[in-house]
């Protein structure tokens, strides 16, 4: 699926579509030397340009976030890669817990929605770098062949920077 990388609306729509479809990415707090990113399931709210994550209040990530901290969510699928930055805060929001609760989430919380340590992380997205590959496997093979024959780099993807809010 070809996309004009200068079309901000199209790039943003593709980014949110892919995150909603696949949900899993790596989340980490910026500036924490001893802290690594970790896999998290993302729940996108396009209207507010927010991503929500379930966590436990006693998790390393929740402890590092505290009252709020800059964070990065790295998302990678075959044709779309992105690094989204924003402000991450702890938010116990029962309405969103009810909205996003599903069998996969429930597996991590044996006490269910009543688990006293169940909480959410809210990422208010500020900006993102997004790469979208174009053309699929045939185009990939062609671009690699041309690049090797001409000693130039392949033209396989485009990059866009999105600013939110």
C-alpha cells in the first residue's frame, strides 16, 4: 500500500491503524540509564492522541514514571516502524479499565479488575518519527538489485515526523 509520506493525515492514520491492529510495542522512560524498554500492549485513543497501557502500580515502569516522565513507545511491524515520544503518567481510570479489559489483559491480573495494584499508564503523544515501507517483497527485491547494480542505497521507505497537539 503506497502512501505519500508528506501527507500528515495519511501517515498518522496508518500509524494509529497499525498500532490498533497489532498493539504490541516497547515502552520505556527516557533518561533512565538503568531502565530498559519493555513490551507493552497499547490501546490507542486517536482523538486525544493518547496511548494507554495496563500495568501494576508496583512495576518497575510505574515506579520510574512516578508523577510523570518523558517516555518512548517503539512500534515495529513489517511495513511500519515508529518511535513515539510523549509524557507518561500513572492514571487509575476505571472507565478505561472497563473499556479496554479483555481476556489477554485478564490473564495478567488474576484478581481481575478489583486487583488493588491494577492501574494504567497514559502516554500523551507529543511527536513521532514514522517509517513506512513501500511496495512489498517484489519491490524490495527490485530495489536491492538496483542498489547493488548502481552502488546507491535502495529506496524502500519514506520517513515522516508527526507533531501532536
